[in-house]
């Protein structure tokens, strides 16, 4: 009788653990001079908006190994060359992967995934103008590379700044055809 009781407790405990969601990492919002909408997931990644080149040394102090800039050179206030030079001076890996939110391109998502998964790129600081495109690209990474379900990945990406329903759908469609 005792062994049946222990077996039942074990089965119930196993079922409860299996049904419990894995604890999501907490998104923190911080104020950093020269950075718009700084949102970070512990030590894994940060998604942000516009960055001034003068903020790059501060980004390095946070421990980020790379910066992935999704801004286009034509965007108001974008300084790709200045940011690249500041990253080089701060000895932080820099990727410029222009991503147009109104015309998302799967080839850009491919380049982003190559950058975010490259050896030595983590933890990564990803940014665009407001943070929405950055969070969308992180959403893609969670779906394609980490194999998270859409609901879990979308919750995290929304906390990081993903707000555009069309970009969210682009990410979901991309993930369905590009599993790694």
C-alpha cells in the first residue's frame, strides 16, 4: 500500500512539474545616457532604441560582447559610421544589419540569426530606432534557434518592446519556414 502511495505522489509531482512553465527571465527597463528604451533580459540580451555613439563605452561596461544595429543609414539620427567607430574603440563586436520595418526581408533575418549565434557575440545589445524591430528580431531568434512556442516568445518580445502586429506576423511566418 505504501509503495502505491509513493508511486501516486511521484506521478502527481511529475505531472505538476511537466505542466509548470519554465521560469521566464525577467525583463528590466533601465535608463542609460544616450540610449532610448533600454530593456534587458538579465545577462542574455538587451533590446533598445536609438543609440548615440557616445553611449557605446557604457554598453561595453554592462558586459555586452556585441552590438547589432538594425537601423538604416537613411533613418533620422542614425550614425552607423560613428557607432561602428565607437564599437571598435571600445573593443566590442559590431554588426550593421539594416532592417526596414515597413518591408521586412527574410534575408535580413538570416543575417541577424548568423550574427546573434556567432561565437563570441553573446551577450548581445540589439537596437533600432525605438526598440520594436530589435525585439522582433529577438522574437525570431527565440522561435527559430531556441525553439520556443509562439506564446512564450511573444510575451518576452512584447516586454522587450515588440509592438507592431505586422512585424510579429512576419516573424511567425519566417520561423515556420526557417527552423534551425
